[in-house]
């Protein structure tokens, strides 16, 4: 039941226990893939489910994501080729003119916890930077964030630039002022209102 201890510690937002239990299991020879999938990723999926039910809120999700991140740092040096295989490549950032990053950071952490290879471009990101990075990383998904209504046009401009560059990456958007109608209008491949939904959306898009 030691993997269960890791699972439970993530749900308790207990970074110290996640770290200690993960290290202990590595030293005991527990399968690394099981620690990753059954201990950390499963716990983060449960966090997303609890958020959807209204049992958890954004601050708790952030704490759980930090706990998972701590466990991942312990596991990374031990991940074999199979266990550490990325589920997909994501480039994420807050669009030009917008300096907000809390929601974007939560999405990034949850995507990393779910097994995706994530490149975070930060905030106030130009369209050409999204394009260049997506090409370099061979991104499966580009995730655009905005919190200001005044920066919503930058999302449309970025999507236009990506498509003009002939990049095959799927594009998703999120943030307080946007919705599915806006996403459809500007040609995005998907929209999520929250981090848990963004992870599920990316999983669907890269399947």
C-alpha cells in the first residue's frame, strides 16, 4: 500500500510526505512506472475530478500540483525510456499584452503531472514566439491564456500566425474572458474553463 501513501499524500497536499515516500519506494525497488502512474498521475486525476464536483477549488489544485511536481522531481532521474515517455508536447503561454499567469501556471503544472512535455513561454508572449517554439519543439498542442478582454485579439492573431506558418499543432485557449463561442469564432481547436478540463482536452486532442 506504499503507492497508496503517495496517492493519499498528494490529496492531502503534503509535499514532504510525497517526496519522502517516493524516495523510499525508489530505494525499495518499486516499479518506477507504477509510482508515476498509480501514485502521482492518478492522484492528480482524482484532484481534477474533485474540482469538477466542487469539492476542491483552485488553491487546493495548486497545492496538489506542487506536491505532484515534487514527486516528479524525485522520479525524473530514474525514469526509463518507457515509463518516462511523454504523452505529448505542449507549448503554453499568456498572450501578448497580458501579464497574468496564475491560471496558466496551474494548467502547466497539471499537464506536467499528467505526463506531458510542457514548454512554458511565460507571459506577454508575441505570436511569432509561439510559432517559432511550436516548430522547434514539434508541439502537439499550443495553449493560449488571457485574463484581459483587451488581449483577446492577441489570441486570434496568434492562431492566425500559427495557421499561416503551416504548423499542425492543435490550439486551445483559456482564461476568464473567453468561452467556447469565442474559441470557435477565432478558429481554436478547443476551450476549457479550468485546468482539469484543459488536461482532459489535451489528452483528447493528442490521442
